C-alpha cells in the first residue's frame, strides 16, 4: 500500500475514534474554565411553567426600571452629579429591601468548613454582618484550609436582566461608614471580564476597624487596591478599571476563631481633587532572563 493511502486511512480511523469520544492524544484544559463558579453547584432547576409565572410577575418591575434608565440618561449632568468633596451613596442599609442586594456565603455552605454568618438589620436599623469564624478543617482529606465569611452585591444589571457594569470613573475614593469589632476585613472589588481568564479578576484592600461604640468613616483611594485572581496576588499589578466594576464585597478571614460583628451604615464614592496618585504599586517589566513573565 502506498504511503499516501496509508496516511489517509489512518486519519480516517483517528477521526472515527475521536467522534466516539476516544482521543488519540491528551487534551490540555489548563487555560480553559468550564464553569464560572469553579465547580460549585449554586443554580437550581426551575420548571418552565414556574419560570413563565415568575417572568410575568417581574415584567412590570422591569418596565419601570427601563423607564428610569431613560430618565437618567437625560437628567444626569456630570457637573452637578460629581461634585468634589461630596459622598455619593451607592449602597445604603436600613430596610429589608436593602439586604436583598447582597449574597451571603461562608465555607460551611459547601461543606468546606464550620463558619457561620448572616446579614441582618441591627437594633439601630443598619446592616449587620455577624457570625462566627472557625478555622477547623473538615476531616475529608480534601480541604486543607478553612475559615471565611463573605458578603457580595448582586451583579450589576440593567432592565430585562441585561448584564452591565458600575461606572466609577468620576471618583477616586471609596467611602464606608462602619462600626466594627477591632478585626480586619477585606474589601473586594470584582471586575469580571468577558473571557474566562478574566472571570476571577478582583481588587482588594484591608478595612481596619477600631472596635468600641463609635462609628468610623473610612476613605480608601482606589489607587491603593491591589489585584488578585482566585485568591493569589498577581505579580503584574494594574489600576482598577473603574468603568468595569461588576460586584463589591466584604470578607472576613483573619484566621482568628470566634464571633465577629461589622455594622454598616452606607458604602459610597467620593472625588477628592487633592488625591492625585494614579497607582500606589510599582510597575515595571523585568527582562525575561531575570524573572519569569
């Protein structure tokens, strides 16, 4: 048999095997993320009739939201809206409706720890993130570290469930009015991108609380936030793309067992003309023979 015919026949056999799901070579999925939740099953199956019923109930609300979007496009004036020294509140706690904008998670939700937490209204009417942190690791041979609790806002969306971004370009400060217990909390700004390698891009900075009965107003420049992905601080750091913010969150995971409590009045934004720093962390490109890029 001629070599050319033999090559064609071999290729046909390989294609038939591949169609059956048998691959002649290993497939590398190193840079491909199959699931944006990392394998955690958080979605519930809803029957079609129930989905139609819920969709009709939300139709009136979505139309009202769409009308409000049209009004904002005509009414927003950057000169009047973004005034220096004034705090524009983004999330204000005080009602049960304000709590529905947040998702609460902890390690015990997926059997990866024993921490508990919740987001409720305090006796004063503000938001209260409280619970108990536990670093005890389940004896399943799979989990190596435990002990975290987290709250996170829902994804920014427009009317009719269209995904959108929060545009914070006009501001350079994050402002929080909180009353803590002396612990350190982590502030998280998610800038999820379109491609899978950008799904877990997140920027962090530490919120230090004093404890005691007094409220504190903390202002943190966006230039101080550092970048990470899947909990790992990246070697290459970039400023926050403030026009691509998708979520905001607060985490506690300082490895100190025991109860915690963080009372939150509001979370807002501010433009400080006296703050001119663009990015706090050194940016440079090292030669390839010195450090891996």
